[in-house]
C-alpha cells in the first residue's frame, strides 16, 4: 500500500479479481474511516485505457496513483481496482481508480472483468467519472460507447434506491464551446440508454430516474497544462461538501456507514463474482446485520470486562450494595450509548433489533447479580424484622399490634431497597421475592404466635394443675359423702378463674372467635383431665389408702390419740367403724362423678354386699346363695369411661383389705387379753378347775411330774382346736338338738382332718410354717404356746370379730372374759 503525507492508496481488487481483505482493513484504520459514519463519499473513474484517468485523479484529489509514462508508449498502468483517500477534501472522500477498458492486455473478448468492475463501481460509488475524449462525441464508433453500454447494462442488475451522479469528463477539449458539446453528448447518452435492453418494469423508465448526468470539459494536460490545472482546481471545489443536499453525492439513501464499508465492499464483490443480481437494499440490511452484530459483540465484551461491573458483581456476592441499580444502569447506558454511536448510520430496523439483542444479553449477564442482591435484601430485611418484632414484644407491645407494625415497616423498607436495586433497562418484577418475604414474615409471626399461645396455655395449665392436684388428693383422702360435690365445686371455680385469665391474655392476639373458643375449651378439658388423672392415680393406690385409713381410725381414738388396749374397749365396734370408713373410701374412688353424683348407688351396693353379708355356713342349704351384685364388670348407671374400679375389683380389693388388716385386729385383741390378765390376781381358770377337781395333793403331784402336765396341756389344745374347728358355740346358737345333729355329722371328719394336719406338721412343719407365715401369722400360735393358753383366747377372739362382720358374734370364750 502506497502512502503520502495526506493520502494513501491500496489495491482493492487485483487483476485476477481477488479482494484484498487485509489491505482494505488496514487502509480503513489508517484513514480512520470508521469514525466518519455517513459523512463520507466514494468517487470512481472509468474510461478507456491510457486515457489519463490516474493523472486526472492525482491532480483533482491529490492522490498518488501510478501514471503512464508517455515516453515508454501507451500501455496498461492500472490493474484491477485501486482505492485512495482524497487529500484535503471534506468530508472524507474515497476515490477508486478502475482498470481501463479496451486494453489490449485482456483482449477483445475478455469483457467480464470490465462489467464486473463497472457494476462494483456503480454499487459502491456516489459519483462515477466517465473519462472520454472530446473527439469521440457524436461518433458512432466512439471509444466510450461500449463503456456506456456496459454501465447501463449492469445498472439493470442493481436494485438501488438512490441516484448515482454520472460526471462525463471531456478530455482534450477543442475550441468547440462546452455549450455545443453537451447537448450532443447527452443525445448520444440517451441513444445508448434507449438501446440497452431493460426489464419490463423499467422499459419506459427515463435515464434521469437512475442517474444525475453532469458534463465538464478539461483542456489537454500535455498541451495546456496550466489551463488544465486551473480547470481541475475549479472542478475540485465541487467535491467539497459533496454529501450536502444538492451536492454531487447529495442522495444518501442506501449509503452504508463507514464502519461497514469494508464488509460491504467484500460482499458486493462476492455477489458480483458469483454473477448474481445485486440487491443493494437487501445488501444494506445484510451489512447492517453483520456490522451491528459485530459492534454488539464488541460492546458486550467491553461490558463483561468493565472494572466497575466486576467490582459490583464481587461486592453483591457478600451482601447488599448501596446504589446498585443506579451504578449498573449507568454502566449499561454507557455500553448502549457507545453501540448507538457506532451503529447509528446502519439500517434502523437492524440497528434497533441488534441493540435489543445486546441489551438482552447484558441483562442476562447481570440478572444473577440482581437476584443475589434481592436475596440479600430479603434475608437482611427478614432478620431485622425478627429483631424488631422480638424487641417490641419484650417491651410489652400487644402481639397483633407489634406484628402488624413491624411487618408494614419492614415491607416498606424492602420496597425501598429493592427499588434502589432496580436496573432502568430491565423490566424485572420483584413481586416474587417480595411475596416470599411476606410469606416468611407471616410464617414467623404464626410461629411466634403459636409459641406465645402455647406458653400462655402452659402457664394456665400449670396453675390449674397446682390448684387442683393437691386439693383433689386431699379431698379423696378424706373421702365422705361430700367429696365429689366438693371436687366439682373446686373444678368449676378454678376452671372459671383460668378461663377468665386466658381470655384476657388472648385479647392482644387478634384471634377469631372460633380459635379462641377452641383454646378455652382445651383449657377446660385440661382441667377436667387433671382431676380425672389425679383420681385415677389415687384409685390405683386405694388399697394402701384403705389400710392407712383403717389403721388410723382403729389405732387412734376420737381425739387422735393412740389407743391403749385396757380391756374396756369395744374392738368389734371400733373394727366395724374403721372398716366402714375404709369402705367409704373405696366407694368414693370406684367411679368418676364430675357430671352427676350417683355415689348413693355405689355406696349402698358396696355396704350391702361387703358389710352385711349373712354367714353362708348358717344356712341349711349351702347351694342356696343370693345373687351377688358385685359379680359384674361395670356399675349400673355408670359409663365404662367413668369407671375407675369395677365391682369385681372392689370385691377383690375388699377381700385383700380384710386379710391384711386382720392381723391388726388380732394384735389388738391379744393386747386387750394381756391387759386383762395383768389386772387379774387369781390363778388361771384352768388351774382353779384342776385344783377343785383333783384337790391340792393331786395338783401338787402334777406340778412334781411335768409329764402329766404336758399330756393334759396337749389334750387341752386338742379340745380347743376341735372347739374352734367345729364352731360349737355357733352350732348350738340355733338350739340344742340342731347343734347335736350338726356336730354328729361333722365330728369324725373334723377329727380326721385335724389328725392329718398334725401328722403333716410333724413331718414338714418348719418349712411349711416358714412358707405360710405372711398369711397365717404363726407368731400368734407361738406366743400362745409360750404364754400357756392366753393367746389361744386371742386367736379365738380374732375369729369371733371376723365372724361378727359377716353376721356372727364373738365366741363364748370371749364372752366369758
């Protein structure tokens, strides 16, 4: 590429039709064509070979095209198409020097390149100079006639929306005035136009629709050089501001922006080489598409590497960034503004479409950062809301008021901060993030409400438990006819108090009546449950309670002082009273009576069945037994859910209770017997009887011979055992004759059983005694042996007390004492 101080040139297309891509790109950079936008013009020159085209261009535009050396003869100096920038002309003007026509180097038949170069010049240029000899005007065989035919023919293949200026430069002008030459030239041009075949659409289209025809004349450069240069200088002035309206290149329709000139020229030459029709409007769109896309990619790359954007992207990963939206919008605006500046002269539709694509790509790039920022804003706002909400509650503000105020305040803060994050170019909806924050706030409020309500309910439940458990236990422990009415009254009073307190506590929670009523009902049910649970717990320990009550009443007098068994106490009455009180305890705990009181039914059933049962041994027929009301698993008029101790269980408990308290009664009787003996100075009754029967001497003999005494004592024990086993006093209570008959039928079996037991006792007595000790209280028997016969009377008396509880009386021995 040749260069001078003000102009430079490059071979655009070589003689073989090759396009110099690298050359034109470097040329455009050197002349800074890309900065010109639409403010540039392209001039090309056509004409016969060696007609002085290069000389004219060098003098007219200050270029440095190679000129023919006249001393070496006429030959081809310009091969292909050369491009140069005109020196000193504004706006920027490019000039193309085409290879001359009719050159002997290509021959007569090789006209393809001429047509291709002519078409290329017409497609690219705003002004086309037709260099022609003055003596060819009016001649049928003029040298420029084939050139004009070529120009007009290829013009039919161009679909161009603008007019091209055809400037005929008449060289070596003679004395004939230009005013006389111009009409003849225009007439010749018109004839050539008319003779060129045209498409049907342009068959009647005048030449003026396609071209602005200008005619200038120049003197001979060789003969009148000074005059030639003067005329060229005047012509040069016409190229200043040529793109202004009315100028030589005033029609700017379809002009490709300067930054797309290189690509446009390449594509035009490619289409021409492929011998296709050249649709310049479509070509303009294509060039605009490619160039705008290239510009868009350049700007996107610039944005992606922009330090301000990279800093924002990094900062937003760790937390909110103040002024994020404004900063990022400014960077995007700068990027788009630069795109607009470079693409402003391309097709508007293409430019706008590519701008929209660039904007979309930029927004896609920054969208993740935007969403990260919104996430930080949402989480930060949520945390601040929780702190403010907890603080408001701790300061005593009502729950509903605190929740409403804090939620409203921090939703407004989120709206403000998210508005600060909005990017002007994006129409992104932040409602999804806002809705998520609202859901998070509502969920937190609901959680805290549930916790607070649970805490409030637990508080009143604890109060109820403390207020009910102890008193209910005490009331059940002192069971009487007023126990359940007192429990019901206590439950009602404490429940009403708790419900009143809870109702006041729920005022600040803005609850609907249904939910409030549900909570109050749950508290009421809880209170009832506490009583039921406590009652069931006490019912599980009823046997222990009954024994404790029996022991307390039996062992202490009316003034709660421990009893001293002096022999004057009525053990039978005391035992009955204690057992009746214990049975009352069992009756109270047999069933729950929180809704109604049917204690009379249960109390009567237990009393009649357990305290007043007739002795079945006194009946004449043991098979005839009355129906047992306790032989059932449920109480009459009491639902299973309210039953704590079934009738069958009550019977079993009572039986166990009597068994386990009988020892206490026996001990009391023994203590009473001992007290009586200690207060009596006379010898034992048996000693008195022996002395009367035997006399003093025989009595002394017995004392001197202990063997006799042992035999007598054994006989006494056997007699005593038969007395107890046969229940002689009970048998004769119904009369002498029935008693004798009954004894005659049971005497022999009873004696046999007694002897059998004695034999078994003799073989394995110690082991069996150890096994049966908890139930039979063998210590009583041992004591009776050690204390001679005193404790025999205790055992007999104990059996008598037990018998009286079932309808019998004390034994005759007990009566005598």
